């Protein structure tokens, strides 16, 4: 089921991305030969609209648009073909066509965040507007590290923490914070004591015990869980749109910072997830609830936007970088060289994806 949900989410996100390219191309009267759902080989052509074939393809991961003139081979074109070719349009229009996919992914994330706030959502108290009062809130397990005491003991994502205890003390959860629980676990570990959790899983209470380990959390004892205090939050439309935009901006900056730390080596590549890792995260998000899954989809949309703006060959950012260079030098770069650079970049990306996927699979065992 997690794989199916992942394919659906990825398909939606890539469709939104390609729709951005498609609509901007149509806006500037650029010919779009094909809008494909999934990747070739082609199964069948669904219909044709305004000169574009809409096709269904066998590989169910996302989709593509085939824009006339995007893969310029340097060949001679007729005047009528030049009028509808991407590379013969003003460079500001070329930039907007390439940027369209990125823009639509950001807008989609904003819509998802805002929609959640308008409809009512189980949200972290940390993202609520200043002064917003929750009628009640719960401490939820939102993540578990592999091979950690929590994972081995059977604690699950989505469990609601009701009580925690050691041999000395029992605490019933009321307004305790994540820091309170963390300090309790650390103190228990220092005293070589085990920790017990009473959690609500669905409609059943479960009692789970484990022994904190050093090194799970840097500089202290831990059990390998992420907790979040959440509650039901609903905002009027104007506030929902504002906080949706605010969170979209903040998360985008955080993703940029994460990419930069990865590039500069400040964080390990172990923190990078490929398709297998994302499937696992999709399962964890859906286990917490639909609102978490929608929020996770919004974050994936922003990740796709940030990834594509990086000026790397074969990505939208790489194509935009080439257009900017052409704008500065006042002429087109050699099309053969550009195509080779993009092809090499594409295979490098595929290689990196395979490496990350292998790492994901290894981490499952």
C-alpha cells in the first residue's frame, strides 16, 4: 500500500511540475508535441488537445512534456517552425518556461498547506499562529530510528504517549513537552534504568519498555524516537493562506540549507533518501494521519522545486543557467555541446539515484 501511495504522490507532483512547463509554453505560443503520464514506452494516446498528444506510458513514475526546440539539434528550421520553437523565443520567455515547473511545485505546496489550515488539521503546536489556543493536544510518535531501542521494542509511528515511567517515577502526560520526555529518558539511561511507555494505538493501550542507549542522541541517552505535540487547528481563509505562504517560505529556506550542508559536507549522505526511503517515510506519515501525509506531500513538492533549481545539467536549473549564459554573451551556445552536457548530467543523476537507493535498501536490514 505504501508503494501505491508513493507512486500516486510522485505522479501528482511530477504532473504539477510538468503542467507548469506546459502552460508557460502554451502562453508563449511554443509547440508542445507531447504531455506524457508516466515514462515511455507508450501504452496509448489518450487524446489530442491544441496540437499536443496526451499519452499514457508504462513506467508509472511521474511524467514529461516534449517541448519543441528544447532538445535543439542545431538543424535548420522553417520560419513557421521557428515561430513555435523554444530556442527561438526571447530568452526571458525561455527562462519562464523552464521556471514554470518549479513555480507550480511551490504554489502546489502553498495550496496544500493553506487547505490543511482551512479545513482543520492535526498540526504541531509549534507551527500554530501566535496566540492560537488548542482545546487539547497529544504527544505523538512521528518517527523512529532503525535499530534503535524504540524500534526493537515495537514502538510505532502514530502511537500517542499517555504515560512514561521508570523504576522511580511515573508521569501521566498532560502538558509535558518533548524536552521533558527527552530529559526523563536521559536521566533513566544515566541511572541504568529502563523506560516504560503507555501508548494509545488506535483504540488499544499498549505498554512498551526499553532501555535507553548512549549515542542514539548526541551527548546523551536516547531511545531513537521523534515526538511532536499536536492538536486540532482550523484557521479562517485569510489566516490559512498567510500561514500557508509563511510555512512554504520557511520550509523552502530549510530545504535550501539542507542541500547546502549536504554539498559542503556538514551533514552526511546517510541523511539523503531515495525512492525506497521515501516509501518508508510515506508509510510513517500516513500512519500518523491523512493531514500528516498531505503535509509530507507538500514538503516533497518543495524538495522537487529546490532540487530542480540547482544549476546542474539536465535539471531545470541547469537549462536556466545555460539560457543566462547565452543572454550574457548574446548568442546561442553550440547545441551539440549543450546536448552532450545535459546527457552526461542525466546519467550522473541516475547514478546518484541508484547509489542512494542501494543505501536505502541496506538501511532496511
